[in-house]
């Protein structure tokens, strides 16, 4: 009888010992099993395709990621903001250096916006214009990336000003009409708007053109003999009444009308990311936006393409000058 008691006691001890060891192993072990991709639809946050809940009848979370979320509302994937305006720090730098250039020259400055893809063209333009007396000392190059400015400084020291916006996402060579191509054009318009706000006359240009002769005397005489808000050349081939003018080189005088023109142009481009600066400019010029006076002349081919004249009436011009 006593032996049976001892045997029963040992059975109980062994049983509880085994249970303890099993529980301890389960507690400290890590489950390495994985759910197969075919079973992901069984997850707690996703509805099975066969179970479609009526919209508005449930507060169940119906999806994860971008799509249906809480309370049957739709969530859209957030978009990266296009770089179409100057940050405050860059804006102040552009304005300050432009003012210094203008104060040192007293008449106007040259301004261009480039990205990494334009680096070699820009270096070539700088080399071609290096012997022109009145070009480098009044030129501001605004680069999307930092390395281009460093390269310009390496070759030309501080003889020509270059400001970097330090934007890494716009270094490519973009096809005409690509969104980033349009973004750069819109950014360029915002720079023009800022310069005009700060009473800085400037000539917008692109470095993909060859300058055979220093255009300083032409533009200098132009400012003393003609009244205008902006000057732009005509296209080599007309695309119709609303498509005759090129966007650059554009000579902008900081008048009340040119300020309103650039503010309106930038507003249109910013509100509709598919619009082109040149198309909208042509529309506004053909309608003489707010009495805008756009002037051009038959320029010698050694400078730029020939241009056309769009003038406001003398009455409008007199009224406009009275408001300056």
C-alpha cells in the first residue's frame, strides 16, 4: 500500500515537472512561422473580397495603406510638393545679390536659372562672353544644384555671381512638357516676380544661346529712348495671334504694370501645373493685360532674333505713368 502511494506521488511530481518545462519553453521560444502571401487577405484590417459592406453602414476599418480607411472615407496618397517658388532664405539671397549687382552697374542685370543638365552649356556661355566688358559684372546665375556653382567658382572665381538653391530632385535633362521642366519654368517666373517687386530691372536669358556681340549698348540705349514694361523677341515662326512671342531674352522694367503682369502670370502657373509660361505670356500680351506695354524692335542678328511691337495707346500709357 505504501509503495503504491510513493508511485502515485512520483507520477504527480513528474507530470507537473513536465508541464512546467513545456510552459517555460513555450514562454521563451519565438514563433518563426510566416503567413503566406496568399493568406494576407485574412488579416484583421482587410475585408475578404466576398464580404462587401455597404457604404455608411459600418465603422469597421476597411483597408490599410492608401484607399478606404476609417468611416468609409477615401485617403489619397500624399503628393510631393513641386518646387515652384523660392524658399525664404533663397529668396533673400537672390534679392540681396541682385540689388548689389544693380547698385554697382546702375542700369540693369542679367539673370538666368539653370539646373545640372545646363552646367556645360553655362560654362561655355561664360567662356564665350568673358571678353565682353559689360556682361559678367552684371550677371547672376541661379543654379538648382550646388555643384554647378562650385564648378563655376573653381574656373572663374568671383568674377561672375552664382547662387545655389541646393535642390537635388531637379538635376536631369527633361523633355519639353515634363512636369519638372514646367516646374522650373514656374520657379523662374517666381524669381522674376521677386526682382520686379524689389525695383530691379533685369534681362532674363538662357545660356544655350551664343552671344556674338555684347548687347549692352543696345539695351542701354533702348532704356533711354523707349517706354516699355517688358521687351521680348518675336518667334522665328508664328504660331498664330496668341503665339508670336518668345519668353527670353526678356527685358523687364519694374513698373506697376510689369509687377501685376508677373504676379498674375505666376498665379496662373502655380494654380495649374500643366500651363507653360510662354503660352500664358502670349495670351496676356495679345490682350494687353492691364495696359501692359510689350516692346520689341528689329534687332541685328548679332544680338537676338527680330522682334515685334505691341503698344498700348498713348492715353493708357499716360494714365499708367501717372500711377507710378
